[in-house]
C-alpha cells in the first residue's frame, strides 16, 4: 500500500488526516485478519516517529525518509516523489521482499506506484479519494498539473477503486475511464464504536444541559463548505425559539485549508471571523481536532449532524453520525447521496442555499419525534456498511487483477 502524503496512523481531523487515513488503516487491518498481510509506505514527517510500526498484526507501516522530516503541504511533497519511490524500492530490496500487488492512495501515491510497478511487474490498483476535475467543477481552484497526472494514472493503473457510485460516474464522465475498470468499494463504519448511548454525563461536562446541538465534523478547508453551516446557524438564530441551539465544530485546519484561505491564517480563523460577523460567535464552539474515539459521544449527543461539503467522494462523517442514530442534513453531492436517504435518515440539499439548510435543520430541531424516527432509520441504513464487507470487496478485486494475464474482466469478479 502506498500512502505517501499522510500516515494511516495520523491523528484524524487535523492537517491532511481524514477519511483516507481511516480507510487505509481499517482496510489493512481487515485484510490482515483474513490472512493478507500488507506493508504501507508513507513519507517520514516526524523525526521522532519510529521507522516501522504495526497498524495491526500482519500490517506494517514503514516511514520512508524523503525530504524534511516534518509535515509538508501536498504541493511540496511532489518534489520528493522520485526520492520516495527510490526509498520504497530500496527498502523492498533490502529485505528481499516481493510484493504481489500494489494499491496506491491519492494521486501522489499513484505517481510512486507507477514507478514501482514498472520495476516489480506486479498488478496495480489505485484509489483517487478526491479528483481535481471534480473539485474544479464544484468551483474550487483548478489544479491543472494534478488533473493531467490523474488522467495518466487512471489510464495506467490495472483497476481503479471508487468509494461511491458518484465517484465511479465522475471517473467515467470526467476522466473517460471505462466502467469495467472501476470497482466500487465503499468504506465501512464501526457500529460498536458509533452507536446511540447515554450522553448525560458528556452533556454536563460540556455545559450542554438543556441545549439542542448541531454538529459539524471534518477537516477545515473550503471543500468542506463549513461556511454554509455558520450562515445557516445565523439564520436559525434569528428565531427566538432556537435561542438554546449550540453549533459544535470538530476538526482543525487542513493543510489545504490554510493555503487556500490565504491571506487569512487558516480556514478555522476565517470561520470564526464569519461567526463573529453574523453575531453568533457565542453560539458556535470550535473544538479543534477531536480524537476519533471521543467523537462517538459527540455524534450521539448531537441532535443533527450537518455535512455541507461542496464535493465528497464518500463522506464517512455522515455514515458515522447515522450509525450513532443522529439524522444528517447534507449537500446532495457525491457519496453523500448514497449514504443519506433523503426524507428518511435526514435531508439532502441541492444547491448552496443557507436558507434551505436552515429550514431542514430547524425542522429537525423543532420535532423530537421526527428526530427519533429519522435517527432510528439512520442507524439501520448505516448497518448496510461495514469494514468487513469493504475488505471482502477489495479482496475480490485483488483476486481478479492477480489472476494470470490478462486480468479477469470485472464482470466475472465477485466484487461486483
Ligand atoms: N475525524 C476525527 N476527528 C476530527 C475530525 C474528523 O476523527 O476532529 C474523522 C471522522 O470521524 C472521519 C474522518 O475524520 O472518520 C473524515 O472522513 P470524511 O470521509 O468525512 O472526510 P475526508 O477527511 O475524507 O475529506
């Protein structure tokens, strides 16, 4: 596995660490439990971190020195990719190790995979996680160099993994990939970790007694659209029946968040300033990155979880909230359209209109029975997803690309 720019063991919700890290971590653990060991290569970004660490028994994280041993913005990681590739190849040679398959995550790792498989002559599966052309289509800054590289990688890899039907459609529509080369492997959710639970003690500790709570969880960067949440909260605040409502924001500036928000110090500061301008600074609490294990209580205590992303190839936060029995109000984009059943487990909002978000959030906050009904349906829907199933599909895909050449057509592969 190649995960160059971010480590699957990194703290989620900060810097570049988000859904992709959790996906790599959980899929490797599940594969190892099925007797499929893996080495995950990442760039060393901390001089104190060990050169190797276990992700799970049978899955090893290997930190390859390439460039300064500190976090780098993604555009700076690019210059170190040849160095990284050489490091990966040398590491394998030093152990006399032969890999049976390479799975790369995000376009930067795809670049490395391309070099490695030319040398090793093994099958190659690639997951993009996000796509430059999809982001540009959503109005975010164009990244022409990345988009060009993605076109090359999409053609060169043996198979592509999409996390949702929407991502598959984007690969077909915007990158001209033929659908037979794409396997949809949705991530999962841990239904034991994320489950409805008593929340009285946490509420008291957080001084939330008697207050209704709207929750946002995610890295802070323009792509995540948290601005919409602040605007919607400000509209709700105009109605005195919502004077008790508190909005919690869990997550911190993502690398891209800091860069794209220039000349501001970061997306978080930009959002705080917006809340102040809208006169609701006292109703919005910025919690910073919350350790993944502690998030479970926040999801469970929230009355509504809002996912206002401009694009989302999957949207783990929506799934985790639903698993916790919390209805979700989300933008009708990407994987969120697979996860949220509109009108049943929450609401999908087309277009970017704060008033539409405010209306749906307000309806849910105002109606306890409806919240409970939707929360129950949300939990049931979340149970359709599991990390076990995710790993099973991945394994079927690996089997299918590993079979003697030419790779078996996807129609005959159990992943479909
Ligand atoms: N997350 C977390 N702590 C935070 C913020 C986010 O553990 O403070 C986790 C969250 O639970 C989810 C992941 O980070 O598992 C974000 O995944 P998602 O697919 O929603 O977004 P991405 O980061 O992939 O854009």
